[in-house]
């Protein structure tokens, strides 16, 4: 009995598997946050540079910002603003809390009324997945990769700064082709 046809078939399968492994994009196993965040440096005003389209910001046409203020209880007050149709400023006030053990890199945010805080579905993930050393550019995403924001302390980034933030998110498995740049007037 000859084993040559079986050997050829197995070799062909191995070549096909290697080809598929090389051509299929590999998604990171888990979204990884920065090692730690100094919240005293992180709080303040951030300009939205780009985001994934989402239902709660669909009215925003320009000037989206997020402002974070530390509270004495360790939580963070959140104020999101943006310009909507007609030049009106829209504002959403919320609360962020740090997830224990995350060294301040994983937070949960809610914009629902305080009386609903007990309900888990009102809290959204806010993971800081990239943060430059001087706390001037941050990338925030969710472990599901459904949401992504690039934030900066100034309203406009250089092309190199923007591309670096996009590349870091792409390495984490985010589909950065979905990013929409935010108009900052």
C-alpha cells in the first residue's frame, strides 16, 4: 500500500492552512488598557477628534467635548457637549466610576438619572486604551470594540498625531475605517 497520495493530501492541507492563517486578519484577544492612569492629570477638558458613529451622538455636528471633574467620593462628574443643528449647544451630564483593580484605566459611565444607577445596563464601558505621556492625547474604547473615541487637549491634531492614535486602535482590533472625524470650529 502506498502512502504517497495521503502524504500529498496532508501537505496540500498544510499549505492551505498556512495561506489562510497569513491572509485572515487576526483580532486581538482582548482590548488592553494602558497600565495605569493618574486621574488628577486626566480630568479636565478633552476635544473629540474622531469617533465611531453611535446613536447617542447622532445629533452632534461639531465641537464635541468632554469635561471630567474629580469628586470627593472618588467618582468623576462628566459633561459632554456638542453643537447640534441650528447652532444650539447640547449637553449631557453623567457620572464615571473606576472599576476596581484597573489602576484607573477602566471606568464605567452613566448618563441615566441617579435613581437608575442600580441597573447595570445604564453603565457603559470607558476603557483608556492609549494615552500619551503628557496626557494630551487619549484613545478610549470598549471591550466589545463597538465604540471608539480619539480625544485631545487641543481641538486639532497633526496628521502624524492622528495617524498614531488610529494605528494604535487598529492594533487593538478596532475597525478604524469606521472612524468619523469631528468638526472643531
